[in-house]
C-alpha cells in the first residue's frame, strides 16, 4: 500500500515523469497526467500515443519520478504498467482526465494574465484519444537532498 504521505506528495503535481524502454533498448522519459492513486496502483492519463505506449506494450516495467524543488526531496516509483480501455474505473478516470486538462489549461491562462507573461500556446484543444495507464507499484525509493535513499517494497 502506498502511504498517505506519498499520495499527498504525488497529488501536489499535475504530472509524473515516466521512464520506459522498448525493444530498441533506447530509454524514453515522458510526462503524464497524474489522475489517481488507488491502493498500490497509480493511474496516469496520456493523449500522446507514441513511444511510451509502444514501449509498455513491449516491456511493461516503468519508473516514475517526482521531485519537490523547494525541499529537493522526491520519489522514484518502480512498477509494471498496463492500459485500461473499458469498465467503470476507466470511465471514471476519463472524466478525471477531462477535468484535469481543463483545470490545468485554465490555471495556465490565469497565471499568464496575472504575471503579464506572454505564452505562445495554451492547451485549449487536446486530442480526443486518451490512454489510461495503470501502474502496479512494486517499489518506492525516497530520495533525500543528502543523497540518502530509502527503499520500500510495496
């Protein structure tokens, strides 16, 4: 089970970095929307069907990463990924994805206006195809600014 502290840490972020490796043995890292943490599973949303998708189809082992830049603490989360494409959880997560992308875009527009910062592009139109990844967490590694690592099997 993933601790409440780690869930809260993860939920403070819109995205998690997801590292994969496919049959060409080339690593790939890509940001994915964090949707939910339920039990020992993390659910991510993605609208870019490309390298991550093909890598997971070949090799389901993934590594997730998130870091707090203020404290320089973070987590590496290792596990196995799969894709959801039907069912109640899938439908609920699609709704969550749609809500998060609207909130994300709205937040960026408001911040841009408040800071009088010109942005060249806002995410007002997202592709309709969405992939929901389910990551079954196997190991969590807490990273401290001192370089200390603390491993926990889930």
